[in-house]
C-alpha cells in the first residue's frame, strides 16, 4: 500500500543518506510554531478554566489543577511540527497522496485541538466528548500514517495520540 523507499522520494542526499540542511532546521522550527502556540494558549487559559473546573465533577484519578493539563499539552504538542516537517520532507512533499493524507490528518487534529479550548466552557458534556473523540481519532490517524512514511515522525506523534486519548476518556467519564 505504502511504498516509501528513499530512492522514490526527491530529497537531497549524500550517497544513500538523506541530507538535513540548515534550511530544513529553519522550516522544522517554523512548523513547530503552530502546535506550540495552540498548546501554550491552553497552558495560559488554565486560570480561566479554574472556576469552571470547580463546577464540574472531575473523576477521582484526574488531576484537579488545569495547569497540569496545559503543561502536558505543551509537552505533547511541541514535537508535532518537527514530525510534520519530516513527513513533508521525507514523504516527497505534496506530490504523493499518502503524504497529503498524513498531513491532512495532522491538520484536522490541530484544528480540533484549537477548537477544544472553547469546548471547555460548554455546559453540554456530550458535545465535549464527541469533539475530543474526533480529535483523538484524527490524532490516531495521523500517528499511523506518519509511522508508515517515517518511523521517527510516527514515534514523535505517539505521546500526542495517548494524551488525546486521555482527554477523550476524561470527557467520557464526565458525560
């Protein structure tokens, strides 16, 4: 199904090794800005949600402090931009359908992560659950497709997929 051999993709190389340049480093840092901004916004909005978290019943094992969730968002979302750039570089850019699908899953997952901030204020817990479920499913899709293209990028996505699963489980228990 996926034919990801380095000789198929058009990447700069030295012999059989693909070259990582300074430009690649700049682009990977630039790609990391969006996930970091989303996660940092979650971290900063922790104080806004402090009142809301006192009104709802949180499961026994879940942390009560919203800053913990924000910190874990920052830690799990920080490597996503680097992983996405690896997919773009080693996956051959947008010339290949599997790279388009992988980056599409990634983009939709980031969109759901961005939309999860307003959903924390929603009083309807079932809508929050369905939103986090969609976020988790797209994160799983991105993790799988990233792993099929580049193993390291897939491994970088695993903490994010696990963390979105924890969010989904938390939203389900509060449903």
